[in-house]
């Protein structure tokens, strides 16, 4: 039958998986290192939510001891779950705010207290008291045993709640707790240690300043606080660096531990309201690597109860004070000038790689700090980025070996390899090594200096190297082809904008990669455009701003012409013959912020020069005008208005610009006004949104006003910067303000002596004909 069941299971689940599930491994918890899920540890006290242990799970207790496990919920342990079986029963107390169920053959080597029912399985053992604090049922399975049972409070126990199915006699009642008024010894630990603790740690403290520890009276059994203790005790700080003396197991003290020099005993008085635990502030002026607290009762006379803190700790210097760097000159070490400059400009600067001096003093934390002369050590120098304008994200190499003599550090051989400024901090992390395993943080244990700014280190010069060769855009168009010229006065930009790399260099020509991004981004840029054809007509570069500069994070930056940059060849007041332009560009950068303190500027040794910049489709420039023709015709059909682009050919003549098939004139720039006859506003309007030119000629089609609307209107094309007049967006629509076409380079003149800054005008007439004939047809 068993084989048939197994075969059925294998059909439903692969046998390998079924067998694996049946052989799941038990968990082994080693406190405080390995905790069950949902549990936390604090100085021998372990707090869990609802706690469940599986079959064959084990729980082993490590220092500090004794230990208490508090379960805020139900506690369930599987079969053969073993808790503290290798330790002393007095080291473990389990308190459960709920019910308890322990499977068969389980073992708890300690005491167990619950607010709810307790159920111990067959052959289960609890070495000490099993207590139901709320008189809930305690059930003992077959063969189960307990060191004692208790329904209710300790000292007034009864067994009425116990269901004894063990097959043995009822276990004895639990004994009353140890005395709450007479301590067996004392202990001291950090004030943040959990309430009810009788052991804990003291983390690293600071010389010269008061620090507090909690002093606790431990009951005679050593299992809890003697909460009823009252009276005065003497508290002393011991130099515990000599461990040659024998350890007294009752007091936790060694005979070789002596009172730390420079300290005095303090008296601490316990009142009933202190419940056996009270804080005290201690002070020690000098530094000690290994210290303990000793508590003696009574405070005067012969002590009858003594206890030394179970944890030793260090008292370290408060800091390495007055850390700073100095030099004699920007080339030599000394103490004349302070090197604490992180500003982008001004202040003292020092050449990278040259020696400078570093000083610091180990002091205590008194209101008026004094040197801790016991401190002799070699702290480690740590450098990090600083926050000033001269600070760099990537650091160079600092050479520094600080050694304290009688608490003072003074070295004149420091050097730094790079440009910029940095933050320096000295840290001695070995002085308080006795606290390495008690939870003291690196910050608590380390003797440190303030983090101070050291600098500023500067490069020697800048190089500007071409990165992208520029190409100018003919006619300022990227879509129209072919293009061979640009009008005088017409803006043109780059088809390919120039780019260059700025490199901060040291005196040997190597890049100082730590030169700050903020400094690179703030360099003064110089840009010079030159029309190499001469002064006439001249180049207008007012539409070109200084190139952008973007730091690359490695001592270099990229210069780039702005995408919005435009240039214009100046349009003279009178026409001039076409010519081929030759335009040059020069770039340089400088840091002029170093002129203070006798330092000086950092400049570009040789500016970047880009001569005779290429155009993408031709570098010819022409003086152009737009000619708008007058027209007349029927009021019943479209009126065709000729529009022509012309340029000065250099022979006293404007000719059709047959090379221009790129210009497009928006008809919204056409202002209509001075209506005559029967023609009213907006009874005619342009028939398209723009006039497109082919080989310099275009056609404006005005829509017919219709029968009975014969008359004329004056038209003006707004080419200048400011538009005037009203446009008609459609026949019958309301008139609106005309806009400018923005083509002042096509303006002409309408009268002798005028300059070429006037918009073209014309008259459009409807209902007028070339002859009296309306329509002529010949029939043969």
C-alpha cells in the first residue's frame, strides 16, 4: 500500500522535489550574530514579533550574557527545537506576550514566562520556571518536565492552572525572585542601553568633556536589576590597560587596574524612584586607550559591594585641532602665508608639486582645550573634494606623513600634484581599537581633525586647439539649392559651427586634469571676426555672441559658437558691385582672477586662428532690391502683379537676380490702403500665403473684388524691422495689422537722393483695361 501511495505522489509531483521537501534543513541561530526573522538585538536583549521555530531548529546564545528574549506575540517551536542547550540555564529568560506551544522533545535551557496559555509537547524540557503570568493554562505533555511552574506572580505562585499529563509528579512551584533591594554587584554601560538590562557596552568617549554612563545595581542572582536598591556609591574611572592582575569573578575587576590619573571619584546616590539604575557624568582630562568604570558601595569607608564595568572603552582626544596649510612663497614651504583659499579668484595660490607646510595639535574637549600630551601617533591624511569655486571633483595625489610629538604635528614636506583646491582631514582610527567590537562607530572611535580647505593650486597657461572646422551657410538656408550668393545685410549663420578644445596646462605642457570645472566654465573668452577683404563694406558680428564653454571634467573644456550666432556683411547706403568674402575668426581664453596677492593672470599662449572660413555653396555677396510692379485689370478675374528680385551688377544697373530661387515673400507683409472708387477695404486680398520666386521673378495674384467694385488700392511691402498698415488675410475678412517680411536687405529708394532703406510701393487697379474692348473674338 505504501508503494502505491508513493507512486501516486510521484505522478502528481516529481519524486526528487517531494524528497527534497521532506528533508528541509533545520535553522541554526547564533545570537546575536544570526537572528530569526523579525528579531532585533540590543546588548543582550532580543526583541521579536510573533516567533516561530521549525523542527530541529537550534538557538545558541553568545555574549553578552545573561540574555532575555522578548516575544511580542505568540511563540511556537517545532519538534526537537533546542534553545540554549549548550549554555547555563541562568543565562536565558524568555518573555512572551501571547501563548506558547513547544513541540515534542523540545528543550529550553532557561525560564519561560507567558501572558497566554503554555503547551509543552511530549518529552519536552524547560530547565527553569514555566510561568503563566495571567493564570492561563499550562499543559505538560507526556514525559514533559519543568524546573518549576507558576500561575500568577512570582512569590505567590500556585499550580491550579497546570494540566499535568506528564506521567510524573507536579513540578515544584517557582521560587520568589532575587532580592530587589540588595545588589550582588554593579555594572555600568551606555545610557542608551535598553531598560531592564544588567549588561551592556560603553562606547568610545572624549577627553576633557563630560560623558554619561548608566550605573545599574544587579540582583544577587545576576539575572536582573535590583530595582529597590537605594544608597550612595563611589564611581571611579580606571586605567585598564594592564591586564596582568587576576580577574575577580564576583566584581568583574582586576587588581592591576588603577584609577586613571587626572580623575577624581564621584558620588552617585540612588533613590527609590531610580529603580536600581541611574546616570552619572564623568570627566577625564587626558587620553586613555583602555578604561573601565568601577562602582563601590557604600560611597565612603570599606566597600561591601564592588563592580567594574563589563566592557572596556577608550577616552580619546577630542580632535586634531588647528589643522592648516601654509607656505613661505608660492614655491616653498613655510608659515608666512595661509593656504586655505577655495575662491575662484584672488587669495594665495601655490604651484602644484611644490612643498608646503601642514600643522595640527591633539586637544581635549574642555571649554578651554589643552593639548593631550599623551597622544603620539601618525594619523592618516584623507583628501576629498571641497565646496568652493576652486574645488575639483577629481583629486590629485597628496604626499603627507604627519607624526605627532607630544600631541603636536608639524611637517614641511607636503606636496600636491594637481591644480585646484581640496579638503584635508587627519584621522587616527587605531587609538580606540579596544572599542572595535562593541558597536562604536568609526566616527566615535576616530581621532579626527576638522575638514579644512587647502589650496589654491593653479595651472600655468591655456591652449586652444581646433576641434571642428567651421563652414558658413550661403544665403543662410539649409534647404534651398542651388545657392551661390548672399545679399549684403542678410544675416547668415554656420552650416557647421566652429568648436575648439581648451586645455589647462602646467608649466611642462601637461594637462592639469583637476583644474575646476567652475573655473573653466567662467573663463573670459575673446572672439574676433575679421573681414579679410578690407574695411569696406565691413563685417557686422553684433549677432554673434561669445562662444559657449562647457567643462569636460578633466581639465579641459569645449568652446563652441552659439547656434543662434549670425553675421552680416554691412549693406552700404549706396549700391556696390558683387564680391567674394573672406572671413576669419580668432579665439582665446583667460583667467584674470589671479591678479590679487601678486599672483597674475592665466592666459592663452597662442590664440586659435581660423582664416578664410569656407561657405557651403558660395561666398559671393550682392547688393539687392525687391521691385513691386503696379497692375490693372478686370474686377472679375485675378489681378497678376509682377514682383522681381534684382541686384547691382557693378555697371550702374540693377538686373534681375536669376540666381535667386530661394527667397519667399509672405503676403501678410503686404499693406493695403488708400482705397479709391468703389473698391472698399478687403474686397480684394492676396490669393496665396507667399510669393515664391523662380530665377528672381515671382507673381502676386490679387483676388477679384467682383462686379460693381471697380477702383484701386495702394500696396506697400513691409521689408524693414517695423511693419505699418493693414493687411487683408482674405476677401471679406476684417483687416489686421500687416507684419514685416524682415528683409531690409531688399529695400530700395523711391526718390533721388534717398537711401536704400525704403519699402517698395505700387498701385493695384480693378475695372481698368488696355482698350475699350472687353472681349474680342474673330470668326473666319
